[in-house]
C-alpha cells in the first residue's frame, strides 16, 4: 500500500505538537466518504507487558460479510512512552510498517483511537488518514472528552463538544451497551462515519476493531 510522506518523525513532544498543528489544516472533515463500501480495515496496537515492544495489526474485511480479506502484523519498538494526546508518537511507526505491507487498499480505515476529538484536533486517525489518503475514522473505547450518555437504543448518540465545536459523538452500537467514541480522521464527515461504524458493529466495537485487537493481542503473546 502506498503511503504519503508526512515529514520527519518527531523526536520530542514539542516536535510532535508542532507536526500536529502543521498537518491539522490538511484534514478533510466534510467529504462524503466511501459511497460503495466494499472493504474496511481495522488498525490496533498491542503492547507486550514489561517491555517497550509493540505489535500493530491491520485487518481488511469484506464490508458485506465481515470476513477477512487480508491481515498483517508487524512487531517493533514503541516510538515513545505513552503521553496523552501523543498516541501517534508511540504507535505510528509500527502502524506505518503494517500498512505498507498491505496488498489491498481498503475503502475505509477504522483506527482504535481519536481523530479530531483531540486537544490539537489531530489524533492518530488523522495521521493515518493523511498517510494513506483513505477515508479514516477514529473509534475510541474510552471518551477523549466529557460526554452525556446517549439513550439506550442502538444508533443513539450525543455530541462531544469542546468550546463551541462538535468534535465527535458518543455512539451506541448495540442496545444498552456502553457507547464508543467516534470522530473524523480524514476524508469523511461525522454523520457518514457513524453510519459506517454502525454498519460494521455486531457487538460494542466495530468488527474491524474487534478483529484487529484480537490479532494484535494474540501476536503480542507470542513474543
């Protein structure tokens, strides 16, 4: 899979913050996203306890059957200790390596992490979206910002707001389960992002994330 050059890898948190600020204006939050969704990819990273070793997993699914089309795992070292707001500094090098190994370019990418629901409006999903040029969504398991709990029904949602800006949604993917937290990564609007997450969700998490999470964890255990 061909990836775009986003510039040198930041060496410090200040460099990473400057990169986020530089790249943020390039993010497209209004495009319609894929109109004929055939394949969707999930990305997740597992950490091997007690070490700085990480495993990135990418799973490409048929969007209709949700069966795997292609899977890739890459093992590497964490780029940096985890600091809130700088997940990409830690995970992006190994995620980039996994994406480069893909033979299929998916129609949509779902990241385990935030997109524009981020202190500088440029989370991991935005990095991945600009790297690949593919419509990309951030789906976080825990809330990146305060939120009100949506109603219990599947498809119910509440906005995540910072200041006067809506940056994401708390979305119920199944009746009565805890919501997930959806935000735009690149080349898709928030309405379309939530529609695709619901389409891909048979459980709380979209199947893209569930499969990538399982693959990354299993690979990390084989260290």
